[in-house]
C-alpha cells in the first residue's frame, strides 16, 4: 500500500493545525496544503490588531462553549478533546509562550502575530508538509474512494483524504455543496452599530466599564448583554456591542441592521438607589447647576447629554429640578432608547456566521457524514464565537481533531 495522500484546501489557522496534526501521525502520510493567496495565514497575520488573540483563558469546556452563538452544542464534545488549555500547551511545546490580559484574552508574549505565523510555518516545514501558495482550488469531485482536485490553473491533484479549511470563502462553500453538504446562508458577525445622533456622536471616545443593553427587533423577544461600552464617531462599539452583534447576527441581518437599543448606564444600581442619589445631591448642592455638578458617577459629557435628552436645560439648578424631570432623567440613565440604523466595522476581528451545516459532521473526527474521507475545520463550518480569541480556538480545535482522525 502506498503512502496515504492528504490534501488540505486553505492555509489558514484551521488548515495548518489540521495539516500538522495529520503529518505527525503514524504512519506518516504525505500532507499538502493548497493555498489560494501568495501568503499563508493571512488572517492570523492581521488578527487582533496585529497581535493575534490566539485563544481565551477559559479552560472549562462547559464555560468555553457559552461564547459561541453558533456551534456551542457541537463544540462541547470537541472541546473535551482539545480545548483552550491544549492550545496553550501546543504553542508552548512549539516554543511560543502566551500571556493573559485582564479580560481573559491570550496573546503571544511578543505581542506580534508574526510569532504565531512563524511557529506554524516552522512546525509545518518540520513535519515535511508541502505548501503550495498561489494555488486556488476551483472544483472537487469524489470517485471510488479518491478526491480529485481541480486547480484554477486546470491542473488536477488526487488524494485519499481531503480537509476543507477555506474559511468563509464562497468557493469553499460551493465545493462543500457540490459534495452534498448543506450551507447555512453566511452573514457577517462581530460589527459595531451605527446610531445617527450628532450630539451623541460628539461624545466619541467616552467609555464605560459596565453597561447593560437590550437589543430588540419586531417579533423577537430581544437580546440582553452586559459589558464594557464605547461611544464612537458613528455610534456604539465595545465588547457589549460586539456580543450583541454576534448573538443577534441573524436577526439583525433579517431586519437590515435596523433595531432598537435600551441602555442602562448604571446596571449596578436600582432606579430607587439612583433616585436617592439624585435627591441627596439636590439637598446637598441646591445652588449648583445640574450641568456642572453630576448626581451620579458617569462621565461628565455623557451626564450633560443625558440631561438634554431629559429636557433639562443648561442653566437649571439642582433646587429647581422637578420630580417629573428627575423621573425622566432616571429613565434616560436606566432605559434610554436608541435607534440602530446600520452596521459599522470592527477592525480588530471579524467573522462570518453560517457555513456547513453541523448536523452533517461527526464532531469526534470532523468527518463528513455524507462523503467518506472528507473533513471540515474552521470558519467554513456554521460555527462562530464572540470576540476574544474564541474564533481561533474553534479553528485550532476542529483543525486538530480533523488532522488526527484523517491520518488513521
Ligand atoms: C481582521 C481580523 C482579525 C481577527 N482577529 C482575530 C483574533 O485576534 N482572534 C480570533 O480568535 N479570531 C480573529 N479573527 C477571526 C479569525 O481570523 C478566523 O476565525 C480564523 O482565521 C478562521 O480560520 P480558518 O482557517 O477557518 O479560515 P481562514 O483564516 O480564513 O483561512 C482560510 C484560507 O483558505 C484559503 N482559501 C479559501 N478558498 C480557497 C480555495 N478555493 N483554494 C485555496 N485556498 C483557499 C484562504 O486564502 C485562506 O488563507 C479575525 C478576523 C479578522 C478578519
């Protein structure tokens, strides 16, 4: 029997992890990566603002899966075999040390994605993996236990096992479909929200560590998230918004990115506690103007903006504020309504929700239940995580499991 031939289409995070795991298995198969671009690992290079947020310091599979709006059930078993701790160990064994930031995100200690790309390329070279760049694949057919791969150049290659790791590329979806798979329609995830309000947009740069936001669209119960929040020149960003964009990716797409937000700027206080703080301020500093003297702990310019939303004029002194105005101010502080008018760009991370239907995949091996010898890993699957290193983690996990299984 000749050497087992394995082809990996796509030289990204998932493709490399799959190829390396396969090439290291016994007996050693011949592994080839076919990559369309001139350079491999393009997204790893630009990821995390050039620092590569490799994974997240969440080492309990049951908790880890909670960060995946799509794929959480299927990933539970996969993470019990290869999870974030295994990623840390894998990179450590290959000479890369990761550090954890205060919010749990893990980066190489060098703070450059170059450390990760060179580690993966070195590991692939050491495992004698053949890497062919500028080699876009156009078509794949299955015939009598072999996969025939047709390149854009017209050249053909053949293999016994095939790993599809083409990310969110439409040709990858087409190939998967041609081999009998269902594609859940792809839509963007991880984006910022546009909110048209010139006065608000002037507050760009203001951030709050903990804000609770409810997002609603017609005929949907609504989504709620809590976390750090940032006002930008065009609307809202920050982890709480990115989480809403991920969990709401599909409904927001269906509603053309038009939605309502209800914001609680002080989720740690009840409306009654806020009222008491405001009344206390009124008693303590009756002669001061409300614009210049805040009644609660929020950034000053945001306080002034919320006063104007509550129809409290600049010259109003604390002694003059009416009960009705206090009520209106509490509403603005705890349940102010904002309209999302579109989606913006989050430049540090971006993923596609949708892809190969997970029901058609065996998550122990990442093998197709439809076409034997065909495997899937990474973003081509209908899996995506919130921002924070979770997207690479699912690429490492599915790539590793596929690589180990396909070499046997
Ligand atoms: C700007 C940006 C920053 C990000 N930062 C982070 C981060 O810090 N942390 C995190 O967890 N996630 C991050 N992500 C998400 C992460 O990059 C993806 O989840 C991850 O790259 C998916 O890996 P993959 O291998 O499945 O796909 P990809 O990385 O997209 O790799 C697929 C590869 O297949 C190749 N290919 C496609 N079609 C073909 C074809 N027909 N023939 C041959 N080759 C083909 C492509 O050229 C590509 O190289 C970021 C994404 C972006 C866009």
